[in-house]
C-alpha cells in the first residue's frame, strides 16, 4: 500500500474516533444533567461502585439512635403472692410454668417454691422417668435456695425432702447414707419454725421409715455405718401427733400415718379412728389419693370395709 493511501486511512480512523468521542460526550452530558449526584460513579471501578452505591443510599436514611434496654426490677412479693394463689388452687402445671421463668433468680423464697412446684409436677405424672427427672430438677432449686439463705426453714425442709426423694432413685445404700443429713435438715427446719406442721410430719415420717425397716435393711445399715440410723414407732407417733396439734387436718398423709403407726403398735381402736379420717379426707392432690387408697386397704385388714 502506498504512503498516500496509508495517510488517508489514518485520517479516516482519527475522524471516526473523534465522532465516537463526541457521541459519548453528548450521552454523558445528558446523563450528568439528569443525575448530577451520581456522576462520579461512571468513573470508578465496578467493585468500588457497588460498595459505595450501597453506602450512598444508606446515608440518605435517618439514623435512629439505639436506646439501651433496661430490665424492669422484679417485684418478688408479687411473684410469691401469685405462686401461693396457684398453689392453693392446686394448678400444678400453671404454677410450674409461672415459676420456671424465675429459675435463675437469687431469691430463696421463690426458689424453694419452685422446688415444691417441680416436686408436685413429678408426683402428678404417671411417667416414671418424668417423675424421676422432676425430683432431681427440684433438688437443684432446693440446693440453691438453701445456699442463698440458711436461716429459712422452708429451704431446709425442701432440701431434706428432695435429698430423700432423690436417694430413693439412687438405691438403698444412698438413701441410708443420706438419711443423717435428711434428719438434720428437718430438725433445723423445726428449730427455725416450730409451727410448721409439714416439717414436724416429715420428722415423724423419717422415724417411721427406720422403725419399719425390714431386718435385711437393718443389716445393710449396720454394715455401712458404725451407728446406723434407727428410730421407734413411739418416736414417729410423737411427731405425727405434734404436727396434728400444730395444724389439725392439714394433711391427709399425716392422718394416715397416725393410723398406720397405731396399727403397728397394735392400738387398733385408735388406728381405725385415724384411718377412717384419712379415707374420708377430700381427694384433691396425688397425696390425698394415695392416703385414701391406702387407708381403705388398711381398714380392710382390721375388718372394716369401705
């Protein structure tokens, strides 16, 4: 190709490039007028545009200051009042569902009530595994309550109750081993509140269990301990009767145990009297049902049909 032809084609390409530039400039000018605030985006690499376009849009939004959320202080008196109302109405599941919300609190009065509610939930269950789980769960609440306040009689009482209940699942050896601490905490509960009938009843029940223990369990206890736990029916009867003096007819099981202890001591007339009271006690709780059914069976053994 001649040099003159080469120069001609170069001129043509320059002219085309110039025309393309003019077209681009016209398009850019129109876009600039339509959106002058975004002009710089056309000049930036793609990733940078993506990030800053997002930031640019967010910057138009009004910033809302984040206020610190403050928890309202809990009025535990109201919690306790509500719990007692549910307890008196024997709304076992409702009471548990209400108190479980406070399981991490540092209030001993709430925690021992949660231990009691969890125990009642376990007693009401027909599922043996759930019953077991509830007793161990309740024991944790009772332990924490006692750690928080060793001068609260109810904390000692429920610690002792649940130490014994959980011991039942751990075998005879564990239950016998726990029995010393069980009695110690029941005694402490009665010292702190001599008018609490359930603590006195629980001491009576402890005495009855060891007075009524079969010979082979006595042998095991003697092998495990230099001085194994022992008691008599007379001692058990004393505590059951004291509980009844403090609060007459407070508990169907106390009436049953007075009758049952008299029966063991061959005081048949007194046994019949209290077993009839246990049989006729209004059945509201699982313990009432148990007392009612056992009283019927024991009355049959002394010639009285239901």
